[in-house]
C-alpha cells in the first residue's frame, strides 16, 4: 500500500498527464477495470480545464472555430497541466503554445489575440485599489517628480497585429471578424474598472509614459521618455486622463509577475 501522499501525487500525475498506466496498479479494489475508472477522472479533468480555457479565450475560440480550439486545448493540457490550485491562473502559457502550432503559422494574429485575452483575465484577477483624485494632489509640484502609483490591474501590450480591432469586432457580434485582421501595430492599455475591463489604444508616447509609471520609474522619467518619442507630448493632459480613468492610487502595488514584456516598435 502506497503512503497517502505518494498515492495522491501518483494519481494527480496520471490524471493530468493523461497516462493511466502509471496509476493502474494502485486502483485494484473490486472487479472494476482500473483503467476505465481512471479515464472517468481524466475525461472530467480535461473537460473542466478545456471549459476554463474557452471562458478565458472566447475570441480566440471564434478565430479558429471551437473544434480546433478543443484540440489545441487538449494538447496544451496534456503538455502543460496546472501547477497551482487556482484555475483563474491557468492558461498563461496558452498564447505561446498557440504560436508553436504549425497549422497556425500563417495566422499569427490568433496567438496575439490570445495574448490580449490573457492580459484581460489577469486584469480581472488583479486587485482594485482606491483611486486617488486629481483634486487631492492639485498642489502637486511637477518639478519635484512626485510618486505616481498606478492600479495593479494595468496591463500594456504592443503587437504588430490589429489585436484590439479584432477583439472589438467580436464584442459587437461581427459576422466577419476576419475583416479586422491587419498587420498593423497596435499599443493597448487595459485595466479593471469595477467588474469590467477598459481597453484603450495608445500612441507611442502615451504608451511609453504609462509603461514607465507602471514599472515605478517615476513621473520625471515617464515624461522624459514620452517627450523623447513625441516632442509635443502634453504632460498635463496625460495626467488628467490618468486620474480621470481612476488609474492613480495612493498605494504602491507589488510588481506583477505576469506583466507583459514591453518592446517599443
């Protein structure tokens, strides 16, 4: 008889890796076929994890059709089973996995759209801190480079493809979402607003401004980066929008381990 912890680990590996033979010897009680018994758990697990991925990546499902998505999800689950108990955290590697599928090599916008949808899932799972009003800092001296802390849900994505246009088209129940496909750089900021998500397309200067603030580089650095890209960058207008969108908080949020790497294009 296996120790309980060893038995649980063996069973979990057998179910998640979809390799029933590993645990078959441990399931010998009664006359029931141990492999048949284990496949019940495997099928339920695969079905549940596929449903999670479909809920997180609904636009991606529509881009490739449900049958292909289920196939891709099944392969992803087999190769990359969950490593933690919170299902809300499952799927981080799925966009990268889609990029590795040969049949999608001529459709890079699929993986890029999935990357946007994962950022949305992250933002919805992030904390929402009390927003700081502009009135509360009306005497702020911009020359002293005061600290500006942004909401932890803020995510910034830059893509060479029209990911926001595709995502928006599918929110409007477009019958031909493919018409929004284009090789066109889009820089997207998104954050949690209550129980919903705000998404905004940015130019290079405003993207760089938010990126610097998100990574705690300070207002002076953020303004300098934006001005280097766009000499006509309006700092006052940018700050008014920042506060108006509720993105400024008095609390410093911890750096997100899932934040997207930024590359200026």
